């Protein structure tokens, strides 16, 4: 561990590489791009805050000593807390669900697990569904029920999942996971803190988890308040799609961000899901990475 200057919190700068493998399969996962994202983060920050935790790829790549990560999906927060406090339980949940997908009718078994989760949302079913659903698309209907179909891929084995748990647990050891709306976390950030926001994709899907109540205008207002208090905020947001070469219509307040960069995130898994599995050579997506400071 190193410290950039006296009096500043220690930061694992030498750890700014992604974990060897994903823990969760998750739509919008930044695993392949996390190193590039955190490369623009400053070394001198207080608490790292991530209000849309999802797969945790950026958090795990940064591996800060002090962090707060949150989400509106309570079972997801419970999953991350279990990783920290009872990793053997997390492994056991996956070990219990995986065989059900291997014997007989995989889709029927998946649908049973999904129905079980919808009846009583819980982290044990969620970890199995996240690894087995189509493309990691964690999608809910307007009544709050997960409706993503089973993926064609074979979920990783319990042994492979168990191998990933210790590294991920170590990387999030300094994080406090909270069930909270993003605005609560942003408004709690203090001068010198660093916030990374990776909100639901606003351009193409309104039924991703949490997106039903997501407001981009509310997020931008919260970011503006953070900037006024001396909190640095990085935002990943819809950028462009190759089809039509268009820029997604995302309203960005003038003068809110001081630096902009592009991150090529490859072909859109969400768009493939919407197009029933067709190949997407013309659906390459580029995210914008916006910073409230000059990089």
C-alpha cells in the first residue's frame, strides 16, 4: 500500500487492475474497462462512493481502503454483505442452485428459481439467477417481478465460483454496503470524497432493475450539489451507438463536467436481448466517461 502524500488516506494504487474473473454476470458490467476508468481517478481522495454497485467491477478494481457502495435492489446489497461476512454461505447458495440447472429441463429449473425469487426476493436465488439469466440482464416488470429468461450459456461451476470469492472478498474489505437510493449516497458525500456513478442505461431500456424510478435529472442535480461541496464525481453514461452513428439523447447540464472521455464497451448485450439474439455487428456502444474535474 502507498500514500500519495502525508496526511492523505492510504490507497492500494498497485491494485488498480481488475479481478482475474467476474464474480457476477451482470448487464453493463465494466470488468473489461474498469482499469481504464480508474486510471483517471485521483489518488488523493477520502471515501470512495459508488451508488449503483451492480457487478462491483470498478469498486473491485480500485480496491479502496474506505468506501461506501449502495443500490436500490436489496437482495443485491445483501449478496455483497454476505460476501464480506459469510463467504462460505455465498458459495453454498450457488452450490445449492447450480445442480438444479444441470439436471433435466434447464429452463424449467431456472423459471422455478426465478419464481421463488419473485415470491420472496433474496440474495441466494439472485446469485444463481445472475449467473444463469440471459446476458446478465437483471430486468424487472412494472410489478417488480424479475422476468429475464434463461440464458443459453452454461453457468460457471460451483468450484469456479468458489475460486473467485476470496479475491473479491479481499478487494471489497474496506467497503460498507448499504441499501439506499443514489441521491442519499451522493448527498452524504463530503469534500474530498470520490464518487463513481454507473446508472441504468437511459437510452434503451426502462425496465432494468431500479430504472423504473430512476431520474436522470435528479442524478444530475445531486452531482451538481456534490461538485459545489468539493466532491469529485465520475459518471459513465450512454454515449453513441454505431447504428446511425448517433449520440444518445442524454441531457447534460452545461458546465457540470470538466473532462469527457469515450469508453468503447463493445456490442450491446441488452440490444441483442431486445432483438432476440441476432448478431449485432452494427450495434457497437460507446459510453461517455464524464468527470467534474480536469483530468
